[in-house]
């Protein structure tokens, strides 16, 4: 497949939507893998308002081969000539029972293995046993986010809203007037499709109003080593799909 158009859209608008990266059978296998995992420990967040799994590949390693099918690996290789690797994997389940509203924001934090006093690494956090930090802007600019949709997602069940081209303005303060809500675009995605996004793209999502699930696997990829002694908390090389043999 040719993903040239999606690459242009991602770089120019800060996002792009694709369909049919995963078949119905692949989606069912991914969901079965997640549902059969023992859900305990800091990486699992399950309340009446939220269900998510952090460090998804570490906690559900069987997912790696299912997620990195032929289409996804081809897509990643076409998006950049550099060797990218996975730096974050999260599963979100947004239902009428596990439901939340997210205001417009940029994804400015990465997960690292320790805390260190380094130039241009700021706004440290420590949540659920993980160190987070805002890295040098070049790392954020070169991050590629891929959101795999396990359900059909539209404006009624939490599809992401974005401000096109907002990623071109660097880091935007919450009270900044450098963006216009009138430019808002709702990224509706078919089941088995994916949404590509730059983390500096302003994005938000509403609560689910139609009672339908919105299960998403959020993946982030990068190509940079962090300043020593820091290292990515999650670092997985992209597995090539295993060829079928008869």
C-alpha cells in the first residue's frame, strides 16, 4: 500500500486517518488477548470513570505480534526513513461506564526510567510508579503517534477533536490565543482503522453519549536516544511480521 498521502497530511496538518489496517479477526484476537490478561498492578487503572493499561506490551507481551502486522510495519517505514522504535503503548476503554472528558491539550510528557537533573528536561511527574518528563522539543516534534481503533469511533463515542496545523506552533500555553476552535476537526475512524497524530497537535475528546465502546490502543514511536543517564521507560524494536509458509 502507498501511504504517501498520509505522510503529507501528518506533516502538514498534524494528523491523518486510515482505514482497514486490521481485519475483524485481528481485532478480535487483540481484544481477546487484553481481556484474558490478569489485571492487577500499577499499570492497570480501573475505576468507574476510567479503564486503561499502561506499558501495554510489557503487561500483555502476546500483543506485539498481533499489533505489528504487515500493514502497520509498512506504514511506519513509509512515514520516516529513520529507524523508529516504540516508546509508549497504552490501552484505553472509553464506555458509558468508564467515561471521561479531555480538554484541548498537547502530549508533552514522555515516560523515562529514572529522574535526572538535565538541561531541557522539565516538568517532572511521578504517577503510578512511572517517571514522566517534558523532553527537548525536537523529541516531541519527531514523535509519531498511532492510535489503533478497536471500535468504530465517531463524535458520539469520543472521537478525537483536533486543531489542524496547531503542531506547527510549537508548545502552546493553555491560555494562549494562538489557536482557533472554529478550525476544529473531528477524527472519525472506522473499526480496524488508525489515526496518525503529532503529539504537539492540539486535541481533545468528549464523553461518550451513545453508550457504545471506544477502545483504542495508543502507540508512540521515536528515533532519538535520550540524554544520558536517561533512557526510555519503554523501548521496543518494531517487529517485522512473520511470513506465512505453506
